[in-house]
C-alpha cells in the first residue's frame, strides 16, 4: 500500500502470513519489512511533503503500477513508479526517474525499514557480480512481535550499470533512471527465507527491468481477458474496472490462499477469511478467472482437517468450518464476537463454493478427489446439527445468521436455506451407489418459515426489527431457493426498508441484482447508487465498508457489486447445466453491458436491454 508522503509505503503484507493479535490473542495478518525505503535529496534538500510541488499520483489499473510525480525545490522533476510484480509473488519493483531542471547533485540512499514492534535479528550488505556489473544487496531479517514469525527482506538500488551511486551530479536537461528491486519472504513459506529473499533479488537483477516489467504486464493482459464493459455510463465502467483490479490484485492463481474482507489493504478483521470470500468475492472470480477461483477453493480443501476437528470438539460429525479462518484452519475469531461461536452457515457457504467450482468447470476428477470429501463432510455436519420436531420437520437452533444483529436464533432463513443447498450439492456429487437418503430427508425437512402474507420470516419470532445486512433476500440469489418472482418481490419489498442504512454496502448490490432480474431497471439503478453513496472515495475509487471516509478497499463490497454487474445487469446464472443468461433490465441510461472471458470457454455475454 503506497503512503501519503512522496515515494512512501504505508504497509507491506503477504497473504496468508499471520502473527498474533496483542489484545485479543487470536492471529492477525502480519505486516513486514519494507525493502523500498528511499532517502532522495536534490542539492541536499530531502524529498518530503514540504519540499515538493506540482504533485500528481497515478494508478494504472490496466498495467498495475502506481506512480508519484512531483517537482523538488524547482530544481528537478521526479517520477516514481511502484509495481508488485505479478510473475514474482515475493518481489516488487520501484523505478525512479529524475529530470534535472538545472545542474543539481542527487543524493540516493536505499534502505530496508522494519516495523517498530519487530525484533531485528540480522542485517548485512553483500556485493553480487552479475555478468559485467556489480550490485550491492541489502538484507534484513526480523521476527514478528507476538509469534516470532520470521520475515526476511532483501533489496538492491541500481542502474543498468550496477549499484546506484549515493551521490551523482546531474546536468540541466539530463535524466537519470534507477530502480529498487525488493523482496519479502516469510519463514512460513520457505525453509530458508534469509537466502531465498536474496535469490529473488539476484534473479530479478539477472532478468533486467525491461523483462520484469514485460512479464508483469503480460500476466495482467491475461487477467484482463476477464472484463466488464459498460456502454453509456463512464462512471459505472470505471467502478467496475476498479473493483476487478482490486480483486485481481489480492489473489493469484497457484497460491493456496483466500482473500480477507479488506484484502491486503488493511489489517481490519485481522486479515481473517470469512464467508465474505465464498459468498461475495469468489463468485466474480469463478466467472472470470478460474485460476484465482481454484486458489480460493484449494484454501478450504487444504484446511478440511481443521474443520473436521472443530466439529468433533463441539460434539458434531463431519466438518464445521471456522467463522474466521487463518493459515491453520482453527477458529480465529475473537471471543468477544459471538459470530465465531454461533455463525455456522459458513460451512454451507464453503460447500456451495466447492460445488459451484465443479458446476463451472465440469472437472469430475477434481470433484472426486477434492470436492466430494468436503461436500460429504459438510452434509454429515448438518445431519448431526439439526434437531427434529414433532411434526416431522427439523430445525437448526442457536445460531447467528447472515443478519448478525440477531443472536442465538432458531431457524434462521439463510442458515437453513444454505444448509439445504449444501446437502443437495452433496447428494448430486455422491458416487454411484452411495446412500444419500438421510441427506435428502434433512434437506427436505429443514424449516423455512413464512408469514401469513407470504413473506419469508428471517427466523422464529422475528418481529420486523432492523437487520444488519441481507439475509432472507439471499435465498433468491445466490441460493436459488426462492425462485417465484412474486415471492422474490414480496421479500424485497418487506426487507429493503429494514436493512440498516449504515450496514455493509453489499446488501444494496444484492437487492439491486434481484430488481434487475425482475425487470425493474430504474429501481436497480437507485439501489446501485444508494450502495455507492458515501462508500466510494477519491480518484482511485477506494471503497469503504460503511459510509464515510476511507482509504482502504472493502473487497467484500466490491465483490457484491461485481455480482450486480455480472449476475444482475447481465443476467448470468450458474446452474447444474452450466451458465445461462436470464432476462435482466439495465439502468435506463445504459446502452449495454458485456461480460468478457466467462467460464472455461472464455465466452462473451452481452445484454443490450430493451
């Protein structure tokens, strides 16, 4: 994350690397050493907020670089570009170009900075010859403050000819370009992170900046094969691209890791993995980037043993996934939040994500080896979790549903409906001859409560009070449990005014999605605007969880609005028979929306409205 000061880094994080949380005792995603530290001076004048003018920042979402351009003391123009290299997950590149407006002396000092709470174990500088050039490589090794996780950084400040001198005379009109190649390597991923950090830098130096950038941009070209194109609304187009850029930036193919609610932009919610991943961020990736979707699914299948152990510890069979998950598979939610103990629908959310991966890819070999064991375990959990009623129905008691304002309730609509979907997915995935009768029985008997007017009740005894976020409305989409248009409309009309006005923004996206499918384009547009109001900030379209100022990126909300574009306005639906395109109304002023690169066959779907 770039900082506000010129050429600064606010924080540097690696996905799925956790330290301890000092106050709560649970895990917390770790920040790490910053190998891109730079002291730059012009004629002895240090670059700082007070010495620069004409400053312009740029975020190039197409090629994934961040730029900072400014003038120092009227003497030199500086361009700084930062890239988290896509081809090298542990490596970044900062490039600096200085154009002298008059004769100046340029001072350059690269440094590795360590977060204040870290324990520094070692630092050194080595000289590495590569072909005809010689490069100095800085190294630093430190431990996180709570759990002693080893993080190692290495960096080189260089030009094409070798190490960048600390003092250079630059004549008026001349331009100098130099770079910082930095790596950050955790001991959780490598047995020898100290040397691996150095190897990454040596490799990058050997490749050269031109090849590094070319490979980075080629991989981003591949990512943008999955795209959303809106005709008739440049602002909506920019937001759709910003949302895709953020999700693409915070996950990668081949990395067994998922996306926290704020990605790698902030340590809010400790960087844990919630239902936010499967229900909100994963679906757009499943439609547009199978590699990232597979990484999210692999994260859950790898941690299945922890879910099996948790179920056993609470007296249940099968798999009970943690509400907040880290790299261990254990429950990571602070105990002051009852969600960690009672929000059990997460197991269904995980199972549905797994089943949808199969429905999208049709990969039977993967289903048999990876998907089926998880689906079976979640189905077994729900069979052991339900309680039977005298009338032959069954209930799930003592839960927190998607509406987290309601604690310890019975027959929460989303919990019960998602359990039904998970059980039926396990039935559909079962090998020939496997006895699924108990799963079918429970799925059919699970209660979904309705009021006299036909509105779905959120839970037993619900009295119309304010809800935190969409719960009942999720039964129509994404669960596909409530399918009758009149029933969907009734639930929308009843619950929309009861959703908290300052709740998470993705509720408005899910409501808008369903109105679009009901043919109400104007209503969908109004809710789209309501969902963005107060949540979208600045020229780079940072998106906050709740209305108000924010400079972080709430990936959950972005995922919800991407679903509005893909599954709402474009009408795409994933079924057992593959992708179908449902009728959907566009906002009145839109001309069309196209979703590019969908599914394994990379198809294009377009909705031109009426």
